[in-house]
C-alpha cells in the first residue's frame, strides 16, 4: 500500500514540475493545478477505489458460488450435516449479498468510467505539454491554452452528463421494478381474496 501511495505522490510531483516548466502565466498555471491536475488525481483515486471494491465483491461472489455446491454435495453424519447445512446457508447468503451490492453500486462500470475520464485528461495534458495532437498547430503553450482549457472542460462536462444520465436511468429502473412489484402484490392480494391459485398469477 505504501509503495503505491509513494508512486502516486511521485507522479503528482512530476506533473507539478511539468506545469512549472511551461511558459504560462500564474493564472493559467493555477488553472492547470486546480482544474486539470486535481481532477486527474481525483479521477484516478476514484478509479482505483471502485476497481478494488469491484474485485472484492466479485471475487467473494465467485468463490462463494464455488464453495456452495461442494458443501451441498458432501454426505456426512448427523452432527456434521447440521454444520454443513448452516455453512451452506451462510455462504449462499454471502454470495447473494455480494452480487446484490455489486449490481446495485455498479463498481465495475464506475471503475471503467473514472479510468476513461482520467486517461482522457492525461492525454490532453501530455499533448498540450508537447504541443502535439490537437495542439500541434500552436507555436506556444500560451497560444494553445484556450483550446486546452476548452478540451478539459468538455471532458469534465461529459463526465457530469454521464453521471447524471446513469443516476436518472437507475432511478427509473428502480421505479419500474417498484411498480412491477406493487402490481404483482396487488394481483396476489386480489388472488388470495378471490381464492385464485398462485400459478395463475402473471409474472
């Protein structure tokens, strides 16, 4: 953990040194630090955080799903069977919870999203520092700065738009699931009142 933190700090320090070496005004350098460098660091941190959570929950679900069938297939005496039964229940619950948590929070999607945004910002930063790519037609960093600032803002705005879209989409999905469950509960209640078989209730 400490080597990774040291590497991140070293990477940030190298980017700080790079910014200092550019022929820009103090205000433009302040923008680079506060808007570009801070966002690169933040997005990278969120990407690592969600990657670790994704691996943790997915591996827990995968390992648990392998253990459960093994426990079910074991034939033992009465005392051991009670232990195995409870172990199977516990592992099954862990698998279900792990899968539900990962599906609810979408750690994998968040990891890829933050990683993509961080790498996009880094690409713009390196191209700007070398006056290459989108900035190859400019003669100085000061001339290229307005275009660079616009590219950074476009990336950050796209990040916000994607996040808002995902939040709204997830909310709509929950509402649809809630309405569906409410409809089924209403039908089930009506079926019970009218003595209708559970098999006749539509899915």
